[in-house]
C-alpha cells in the first residue's frame, strides 16, 4: 500500500513537471515566432501571418494533447522502475522479519514450556533446578540470537559504532582467535604473511572472522586442526578459514549464505543459521566478497576477500 501510494504520487509529480515544462517551452516558442514575424515581415502581410500563427498554435495544441495522454504512462513506468529497488528492499526486510520471528519463537516457547511445566505440580529441588537450567539455556540461545540479529542489522553500515579505520590484518586475525573459548583457540593455526592493511570497522571484521572460526570448530570435529591464513593477492587481502570437517554438498553450498538456513546435519545442534549471512553482509559492507569452497568428506574453506591498502 505504501509503495502504491508512493508510485502514484511520483507518477503525478513527474507528469506535472514534464507537462509544465513542455507547456512553458511551447509558450516561449509561440511568443518567439510571433515576435520574429512582427519584426521581419511587412505590415500588409498581417493576414498570412495570422494564418501561419494559427496553424502553429493548432500544431502545438495537438502535440501537447498527445503528450498529455502519453506522459502519464511514461511517468508511471519510470516511477515503477525507480521504486523497484525500494520494493525489493522492503520485501527482503519482510522476509527477514518473518524468519527472525520464527527463530525467536522457538527459544521463547521453550522457556515458557519449562516454566509452565514446573508449576503444574510440586517437584523436588533437583527437578526445579533442572527446569530453571533448561530455561536459562533457552534464554542464552535467545540472547545470542538477538545479538546476532542486531549485528546483522548494522553489518551493512561499517561506519556505525566505530567508524572506518586503517587496520592490521594480522591483528584482526589474532583478535578473532582470542574471541573464541580457550579450549578452541588451541586448535587454531594462524599463518599471517600479508603486508599492507584494510580499512573498515574493526569490531565487525573481527566478528566476521570469528564466525568462520566458530563454524569450523563446530563442524570440523573435536580433534581436527583449523587453519586461519591471512595473505595478500594484488589489491586483495584474503582471510581464509579451512577445516577438515565433513564438507557440504553442492546443493547445501548454494544455500549456505541464506539467512536462518541450516544443513540437515546441523538442525539438532545449537545455532541460528545466520553466521555466514552476517559474514557476507560485513564483507559486502566493506566492498569485499566471501568465497566458499567445499567438498563432501574433504572439508570446507571460507575466504573473506577485502580491498587491500598499501
């Protein structure tokens, strides 16, 4: 409804501006021709002059009438095309809200169910502790999801909360490793040989790299080593996280960056399915790209490619 009203208003405004401009131009042409004829032709040719002016004015009127009929259609098409990005953005936001509401409903329902069940009958202290513990676990998932949604919402604006700074790639990699729990850090092997810098929001870039590391830790198995490499290729700085996990099928790889999508083997484990979406949004917000290379049984490598600075 909002887009429809905006499209109609833009059509009316465009039509009015075009027709007013044409009318003003036609009036100027009429005055110029009339003045030129009065100055150049002798007075005894007044009858032929008036006939010529009359023909000119009739032609202008007919042309203006035709334009008055055609212009609204052209304006409507222009308005529709101009609002197309807005329409697509609103549709994407609506899908995001629907998906987020669906994901938020699950932990909320879990908390509500545990608390309601604990009130149905008297229980022992241990049973109450278990119910409260389950509720707290669901609330922790809810908080993690809320934080992820907020990060996803602002990841398209790297200048928010920290601005754009000149950053050392190796330092970003180490900060991302430090963001992991101690037991996971020992599994990360960092190789940073790149020279130069990247420009962006340090918090967001660290979060993007940490998300890749968390995914690798989660899927690679408890003993598998994970490699984080930072290298430069021409004007591109590359942060690559490689694991030797189960990998993904081609069909799963195509959907890996879809918000809230999770592979068949991950649906029973904690997570929201928006980690890679956040990584992609952060990379695109920094004029970069994310590349995923995976093979079933051979592991996965995800690379963040950003513009490099000297």
